[in-house]
């Protein structure tokens, strides 16, 4: 069993989820409440990773990070090394890749919160941030948990983007899905099977927990309209 | 009732708004609401809630000015549009909008989060006690009754010491007894605070029972405004009658009460005509207001006999005019003018014309007391 790949994968998924919570929540909030006419444009961009082949996404992320791009050069001048084929680069690519899986459930949950509750909060003198933290977020726990788990599971299983941006460096960018591919290439079917079963079992358990939790969330906080 | 904090009284609410909400609906309203209840009465879709939303800042009118005393909250000319959170208003929505995930205590304290914890709790308790819901403090909105929820919603708005209160049919789902109890509590609270309270309702009985001032709104326009008497006495505008529900409204004095019959005899002001009406919570000598629909009055060519209806008295046709398929007849009965609606067939059969002597017949239960109790 390739434990370093497993730990790396879990570490990557956790880092990505943490970043997505910080980055994705405001995007989801904005998407569910803006009345901007070009909003659909932003929605399309956020959803793009769902339909694009991971290789296409990975390719452009790689180009954007490369030493020929302003971003790549800026990062290099800041840290002394480039982004491609590093854990940081992999994390950034994964954040983009999993963004829709975090944003969409959260945006859906935010939009489901009764507008009257948000209006009532403003009338009672609460700022937008307080309204979000005290009213919208607690009533959207289900959506936030779903977004978190989906992006976690999605990051665990990604392959194409990792291969394009991260390559296959043990302990740095060699995730479980890459390790499985390696095992199969080496005709080590038993090794591939061990890791595949682990990944599948883990995904199944997380999803089950999410769905079970979500059901309880609604039972505990029924909406009274 | 103690307030726990001195309310900042800004004075009267003055509203002037023009707001085109769709191609087919434009709200144009101008009115002032002094301290006390101002009822906004009208059918649904007439623009009542839109007015409240404009005042609260949830909707932005195309033009106009909204001010509370000297504090301007909206002025299209001066480009003032105060954020909702800074307007310091209480607004109770029709669906109440209690936070379902917070307890009653957390709901009520929501709007006073900035004051010190100890004072905040004291103020909340005072408010809960005055609305008789202190025992519900740890419950969530889903765990209490409808009437209790209404009280929590009122308490949550009022505890912030708002400069004005907007109520959008807040008691619509309640039975009469619960409703009048809550209203008494609200009235008692406002006696000590004296801020403008705008109360939206589609029930004429509620509007005239509660309001010092009534504003009739339909199709986005104010058709009549003033004291209850003034509104009811406005020239008998077709739409007002429809909105208000009664074409005939009389002020009267209770002359005698027949407790066992469940009726009382009332003398109409400025007339010798007496009407037997259903028993209300009034004593002999009390002032009441009686409302009768024009279509509920029967006209007879001669003195009727053998009727169950208790009120029959002579009158004289003053005028008549045709309105579509019906004829509106004004009949004077010893100083009181009744509006009666008849069909053209009935007019022909009775040969009704101006100056003709007729008899009016009105059932006791067609006489509605629009002021259920004598508060004045």
C-alpha cells in the first residue's frame, strides 16, 4: 500500500476544501443574491470545469502557471520556485477544478433561504455580514456540508488535472489516482485493487455521511413559511 | 408598560411616492401618519405592502420623499436612499419571518445585539413579559402556536425601540379573541411611546375598529384618507364603498338593550329613525357605528306586514341613477339618507321615482357594527 500517496491525497483534499470554503462562499453568496444582468456569465465560468476535459483545464492552468506567464513569473519572484509540478500548484489547479462542486450546492442553499428572513434581519439593523453569519449560513448548513464533501471527494478522485499540472512526483504530487494508474501500468493489479477499494470505500462513506447529515439538518430546522 | 429605554421620537411619518412596479401597475401615494394607528385599507393587489416596502427601504420608488420627522430616509431629488439597516423601523411581515433556527430569546434579542448583554436581557424580558410570552424564551418558532409567534414577531420589532412600526396584516391568521388581546397589548405599549404605526389590512371591520386614521388604497392610489368618520363620510365613491364594503354608514346612539333578544335599539344621528341591530359590547347611551350594504335593504311600495325583518320605516325617494344593470336609489328617512341598490325590474314594478313615498325594510343582521367596542 502506497501510504505516502494516500496521505498526500487527503492533505491535498483538505487544503483544497479549506481554500474553497474561503473562496467559494463569497462567490456562492454573490451568485445567489446579485441582480447583475451578466451574472450568467460568471455562472458559466464557475461551471466550466464540470464539462471541460480535465486535460484541457490542466493544460491551461499549466500554461498560466508556467515561467512564460506573468502569474508564473510573479510567483517565482516571490518564492524562488515555479508553480508547476509542486504541491501548491496542484492545490491551485484543484481549487479551480472543484470550484463548481463547492459553489453550486452552497449557492442553491443560499437561494433557498426565505428572502423575508434576510429582509427582517436588515430591518432589525444587522449588517450584511451579520445577516450572512447569523441567518443565511445556519439555514444553509446542508448546502455548505454538501459543497464541502463533494469538493473533497472530487479532489480525491481527480486524475487528469493532477497529471497535467503535478506530474507524478512521489510525496509531492503523486496522488492515489496516479498511483493506481502506475500500478496498472506495471501490471500490479493487486496493488491497484487495494488502493482503488480504499478510495471507493472512503468516497462511499463520506457521501453516505453527507446524505444522512443533510436529512437530519432539515428535520432539525424546518422552514416555517 | 416600561420601555426599558427612551424611544427616540422622530415625529410624524410623511410619505410621497411614485413607483411603477410593472407596466400595468403604478403606485402613487402621498400621506402623513402621526403617532398612533394609521390603517391602510384596501383589496389585495392594491399596493398596500408595496407602500410598506418603500418605507422600509426594501423597494425603491422611482420618485418621491419619505421622512420621519426631520430624518429623511428617501428623497429622489436629493439622491438620498438610506440603507434598510439604518432606518430604525419595526416591520412585521405577513409571514412574520421569525428566524426558525433561533430561540424566542435569540429572535427577540436579534435587533438589540449591540447593547451590553445585561441590559439586553433585561429589555428582552420586559418586552416578553408585556407580550405575555416570557415562558416561551427557550422555544423555537416551530414549537409555539400561531398566536405566540405573532407576539414574538411584534416583540422582536418593538424591543428595538423603532421610530415607526409597519405591520402587514400581522394578525390575519388569528381568531378574533387572540387578535384583540394582542392589539390591546400593542395599544397599551404605544400609549407610552407614541410613534406612528402603519397597519395594513383588507378587513374594513378591523380598520375602523382600530384606527384613529384610515387610508383607503386601491389600484395604487389613495381614494380617501382621514379619520374613520371622514373616510366613511367621503362622497359615496363607488370604489370606496366596495373596498370598505358598506355603502351606508351611520353614527348612532344606543337607546335600549334587549339582552335576551341579543339585540339593541340605536337611534341614528340627525334622524328620528331607530334601528334594531345585533347586540354589541355597548351600554345604553354608548356611541356606535352601523354599516349596511346597499344591496341588503328592501324597498316596499306600502307598509309591509308579516315580515321577520325587525326594521321597517317610511322614507322618501330623493334621487335615482342608473349604474350598469342596477339602479342606485337615495332614500331619505327622517333625516338619514340610505343608499339602496335595486334592479331595473324592481324599479318598474314599484314605479319608483323621485319624490315617491316608500318603506324601507332592513333585517337586524344586515346591520353591522363596524366598531365592535366603544373605545373612545
